[in-house]
C-alpha cells in the first residue's frame, strides 16, 4: 500500500488507495497554527477526527476547533460537527446533508438553517487544508481538464459564519490551482488526494 505521506513527482493525485488509516498534521504558514486529523478511509468514504489550534493574529482571535466529519460511500459530506473554543466561551455547530441534497445547519444560538446551498455536496472549513480533499478525491482532475467550480457550504473560523461559496479547481502540471474565498494558490497533493502544501495557508509536517 502506498503511504499517504508520499507525493507523486508531479504533485497531483494519481491513484487512490482503497483503504487506510493515518494521522496527518499541517503547520500554518507564517503563523502559529496547527491542524491534526486522524483519517479512516475506505474507498471514497472518509471519516475524519481533527483539531485546529490557532494563536491570535491581526485577522482573528485565538481559538481551537475540533471536528468530526463523515461522508457517504460516494465521498459526499453526510455529517460535520465542530466544537469551537474562543475567549468568549465554547460553541458547537452541527451540519448534516440528507439524501435529497438538503442541508441542515444548527447554530449555537439556536438558529436552524435549511438550504440546498446551491447544490453543494461538501463543507469547506476555513483554514483547514484537509477539507479540500473532499471534492478533489471525487473529481480526480488531470492536466488538461477544464476548471471545475465546486459549490460548498463554507464555515468561517473563528466567527462561525456559515455561507454558500464556490471553490474553483484547475489541474496543472505543478499541482491543482485553487481559487477560494480565502486564497488563490496552487495545491500539492499526495497520491490519495490529500493536501501536502497549501501555499499561503499551511504545509504538512
């Protein structure tokens, strides 16, 4: 079995290992932030148990966010819970998607949002390189493929705002071009479709 830590020479995902368990860690670029996640992968299904710990910066306060993610057998997000700790206290978000494509977002203040979020099949957790693997493992992009615009449910950290967003991916010889609400950059992936390097955000250690 290929190690999830090993990147192919062209920096892109080539063949997905059918089943594995691993722990991945990313360090923030030019900031004191770490993300670590335990992954249980079976085909396209992903279970992820992760945590982001971030010091205060000019853009945001100090926070930690632990999350549990479960996808369907097709790799589409089924359930995400996020436990967020900030100076003001602790909050928890629950996000689920049913088989009809309707999302249910339960906010800490009791508000419940029900929406199709423009057809989104994925959640994108801001400041997390891990969540880019959700659409990328399904898309299996290769150089020459057209740019793909992916609608997502975008959860901003640490303020907890949940909005519709679009993330664009373009396969290149040197990696996967990305345009998101937070960055325009080129991702380097391992052979299982998980991010190794996300310039301007984080790099795996």
